[in-house]
C-alpha cells in the first residue's frame, strides 16, 4: 500500500475520484435493474440529490484510518463566530463538529490525527495562528483518544434499513421536505450501496492525461489493496440520515463479545469501536428516531442480555446541531499533502 501512495499518478487519480470528479450515476443501469423508464429514474435521482437526502458519488478513501490511526473526540468551549466556523469548515483534520450543551462545553469535534504528539502540535499551532482563542479566554478542552485500529463496525449506510422500516409502517416517509415513494427508496438503497455508480474513465483519462485502461487498472489495484472502496453515495450527515437523531455513546458493556456480535447486524449502529476510557469499553455512533426510540433500543438489549450495561454516557446530536461534517475533506488533506511532495499543485 505504501508504494501505491508514493506514486504521483495514483495520487492524482485519488484526488479526483475522492472529490467526486469522474464519477457518475448510471441511469441506464438503474432503469434496467428496476425496470422503470430512464426519465423516471432521473427524476428520483435529481430529487434525492437536490433535497440533500444523499450526496453525489465519491470514492471512499479507506486508507484514511491507516494514515490517521487516531480518532480524537474533543469537547470544546469555543465562540460561535466567523473565525471559528471558517477554521472548522476548512481544517483538514476535522471530520465533524456539532453544537452541544455538555457542562461548560458548547461543541464536540471529531478529528483524525496521526498520533497524540501530532495532535498536540496541531492544537498549539491553532492558538499561535489565531484560529481559536488563547487558553485563558476559554474553558480548556477535554480530549478523548480512540484507536482506528479497534473499529469493530464501519457501515455508514446502515440506517437505510431504519428508513425502510419507517416506510413500511407509514406507507411513505419525508426527509428534508421530500416525500419518498417506493421507487425513490429503492433508488436511494442502490446509490448507498454503490449500485449504478460508475467511474467515467474517459473523463479521468483526459483530465489526468493517461490512458483509460491505465485508469481502470490502477483503480482496481487500489481497491484490491484496500486503499479505496468502489464508488458510492453517502448520507450528507455521514453517520445518519437527515431525519434521524445521532447518538454518540460510550458504554460499559459487561459482555462485550456478544454485544459487538449483535450490533454488527443492528441497523441503528453505523460505527463501533472497542475502547478503554475509564469504565467505558465500547463506543457507538447510532441512529434513532428520537430519544424515546433510543431508550427502547437500550431496553431491547437489556432484555436480551440482562445486566449487560453498566454506565452509559450519551450525547444526543440532532441534525440542527450539526456545524460541519465531511470525511472526504480529511481524506483529500492526506492525498494533497502527499502530492505536494512532488511539487504538484493540490
């Protein structure tokens, strides 16, 4: 893998496909797969994209977790002004940020870092560069460190099954002001799974200046090496659809092996880590309709495995609390930093 990321052409290719350049939705494929007219499929795709129910296609950069093996979750006390908002939106280490009310803290930040030392160097530079206030002007941040090598589940689109359950119960479902019918739901499922999303090798060939067969061969090699995932669409909020509540949860689980086996099939859980943070040994990113829905979910596990939970610490993050979320930004930061070593404009 290291050799693949040391190749300038591979990096140029990654820069494009991880940005969404040279990717397209194959309406003809979806039309044939679902046996519906191409124009009808186009209408549903446009509606899903324009209402931000799903993002445009990208190639996920799976090597992110190896390049940045540390997830840092920071509870911060920061002013909600233009300076901080600009920093959060542009910084290539910040994956996501939400508003919270957690004691003296008003934000929670999700960051990817190489190691603890790199994190502290980066954080100190923020103050020196005037991107965040001096320590004396705010409550000192509280940082939690988790290893990306201990990810037990990584399935950002898991909650599509919850959307489908809602649809079955109600006959229709509304997200961001758009009412989804059965066909729109099927199109959404295909896009999240990457079905009907393709690489336009001709476009990339002209843009980068290499033969399309070389494009195809290099992409396949990077997929085989686990560097990238085939192209697909994501939810704009990544962890959860825009109509659901994100629950960031640290749990003390007394039977972690059985519990982790269960959540591997649980559509409420998009991301799970093994952790060691005080009493807590499991970290989850979950999707729920409401706090009441979360409490029912928790009770289901208690009934299934009596006494399985000890302490639980939750942050309930609604879509309106989102400041920024963009995993591709972090991935592109890694790729573009490597390109600068070749003197290539990122």
